[in-house]
C-alpha cells in the first residue's frame, strides 16, 4: 500500500496522463489530486508508483475509471441557497422570457447543480423555454447523471436542508425516489438537456449561451488555469450574457475581469461586456 506520493512523482503521473490521454492536470490543486490519486493506486493494487506510471504510458489502466475517481464531487443540491434564490428571483425569468434561453453547466462531476437548476425552472414554469448543455470529463459520471444520478441519503439530507433555506415550493423529496439506500432524481426533469464529454479549456464547439453556471470549481485550480477557464467561459457567452460563479469563487485577480461587469458582488455573478 502507498501512503504518500511526493511532488516529483505526482508530476510524473500528470505528465504520463497528459502524454497518453491528452488530459492535463498540471494546474489542478495538488493536495486534492494527490489524495484521489493515492486512493486509485491502492484500490488497483499498485505497490510501486513507477509500475503505475508505466501502465499509464502503455495505456493499460482503466482510464475512464481513473477519471471517474480522480474528479471531485464539488457540490450538493441547492448549495449556497442565496445564490440560487438570486438566479430565481432576478435573472432566470427575464433570461427565459423569449423561450430560447441556452444555459451551459461545464465541468460537471455529480449533477447536483443541474438538477437544482431544473427544479428551479420547473417551479417557475420555465422548463420548456430553456435548453441546457452539460459537459464533463467523465463519460461514466455523465451516463450516471442521465439515469438520475446516485446520491447517498446523507447527501440528500443536506440537499433537503438547503432546499428549505432556498424556500422552494414543495419538498425536495418530491423530485427523487429512494432505492437500496440511494436517491435517484426524476429523469423527466432533464429532458431539455444535451450531454457532452469534453475538457472545458479544449471545447471549442459550445457557444452562444446566455447563462453559464460554474459554481465551486475555481478553488481547485491554480491561477493559470483559472484564467484559462474564465476566458473560455466568457468566449462562450453572448454579449451581456451572465456568468454565475457563487460566493465561494472570485475572478478578482483574473486577467479576464476586463471583459466582465460585476452585477452581484456577494454571489459573484457577472455580465459579459458588450463590445
């Protein structure tokens, strides 16, 4: 069993992954990456980091399983209720008034934000006015979300508490069923969603969005990757489109800020400047 991996060996793993699979983790926060990496290595019975690296270079690891395990589930249903209330009360009704609202939720790892948004749209009566594009690095995670996800009951308890603070119309339990001690969301909520596997900074085919939701991801990136991601998000917004990050994030130090106008300082909601 491997208990720790040094920075040099971690960088070797990242380099091997990039060379073999063209997935670049160089700018991810090393602490969380190392923790997930050690778990994956031990679960796959490697006793030597060099053997693991050689298997990467020979394309002999289950890379889809690796991506599934290495990505962090960064949120829960209705995380930061005030953020979702702002979207509900100030932005979504106006944005969806013309029945052609395109929303992008990139870098999805769990589906919590997607189902949260869909519940809000349903309760506003706006589901038919919106098309949502969801992108993520893990095909396995995307396929699971298409089936309603698979959420622990403990996690759903947190979601229930968040939903009450959000002040929704019903009970969160109205939207999911429990089977074998896991919660599965109602898939009829996501009939207006397109799913696509992709890396956020490499995806050049998504554009024309009026709203992009990217909550609780930037904190896992270093400044260089934050800047790259911010530019990608902004480039995919229409002029005057909305970028919603949530209170835990900031673009204050990003070189991309000159393209944005702050419209909600607390919840970190921005509008793309025109021209």
